[in-house]
């Protein structure tokens, strides 16, 4: 079912609304389809909510002036409008940046946290310059060229050549995104705050997942993040880069299901 709020943010729901809710936040530059295999498996026991981040997929970019704070405002609006009762928040990469900031702003609205291939640190100077160069590429050569340059680095090389993984589908979808939205997301990431100092205050059960071949947020970095969170479990996903839910959905689903059963079985 598709549902829209606040200037048409597209929200997709599967599973019984009376079941425990999981709110999924996708990465950049992707959309809710990233979680297709997780929703497919989890919807029989959980209320799965995915959405397109403002500016990506079918959620409009508006004036393109996007910030991490506005992304967190959108999460809050989704929770309130769907009346989700302390959902488990699951974010990948940029979705993880949003999720970490959600913890800092409103941890009590959630009962659990799942972070896939992400980090709490803000962009350093080098990363900011890379974002600026990405914006320039979009302005001069178009979003298609930016996506062609950016997306391959998110997948493990073995995944790109694996016909079971919908790499081309993902690439083609992202190439059609509104340039204003993609640039807005780059600016939102570039200007986000650092949430590292808040990690020790995260008290809800947390699961940290990282692809063994993730070059953007490598396992050794994510392990340190996990060690800074009190009730956290850390898993390395084999045969995957930065896009774990797409590259190895079977393994990711198993890890997520075990985590959910362990902490939320009776809710
Ligand atoms: C993502 O997958 O969301 C991006 O790689 C995040 C980033 O560019 O920092």
C-alpha cells in the first residue's frame, strides 16, 4: 500500500499494522526498493514500513534545500501519521546517518536500532570536497554520470557480475532520479552533524551489520561503532560490499530475524 504525507513523501506498508513495526530507511542514491527482500521475508510477522527519502525515488525534492534535520523531521512525521508504536528503526548508510540523529533527537520513540553499513562520524574535509565534486558532475554532466561513477563502488566486485543480484536494475533506477533531489541529499550529508559522542547513550537493543567487502564503511570501523553502544551486536555479512540487503539478502534476513526474535518476540 502506498501512502503519502507532507508534500507527498511516499510510504509503503506491508504486513499487519498490529504487529511490531520496523521502519526502514534506505541509502543514497537509492529508494525503498532496497529493502524488497527484507520486507518479503519479514512481513508475515512484522509491520514493515519503507519510504522514499525526500528527493529520491518518488518523493519530490521540493526546492532541493535538504538537511539531515529535515530527514529526521520526516521520520517523526511518518511515525506520528502512521501511529507507529516504538518501531525498530533500520537504516543503511545515509539511512544510518538519519537513524543515528533520530537516536540523538528522540531515542524514546524507538524500541530497537539496526544499522547497516553506516557510521556516526560527519564528513571530513576530503569527503566534503568529494560531495562538492559530485554536485559539479551533476551540474555539468548530469545525474546519470554521477550515478555511473558512484554506484559501482557501493557493491562488491563479485556482486556486480552476479546475475542473481539486481545491480543493473538499481543503477538504472537511480539514473532517473531528480538531479535536484540527488544534489540536495549530497548537501544534507555534507552538512550533517557528528553523532559519535551520543553512541554511549544509546540504550535500546542495537544490531550493527557490515558487508565484509564494504569499502565505504569497512568492518573494522563499524566494529568500533558497535563497541561504543551498550546493548549492541555486530555481524559481518559475507559476499557483500556496502549494499548488504541487496547483495546477500538471505544472510542479512537471518541476522535481522534472530535479532528481532531475541528482543521483540513477545511484543
Ligand atoms: C549511502 O549508501 O547512503 C552513501 O554511500 C552514503 C554516503 O555517500 O556517505
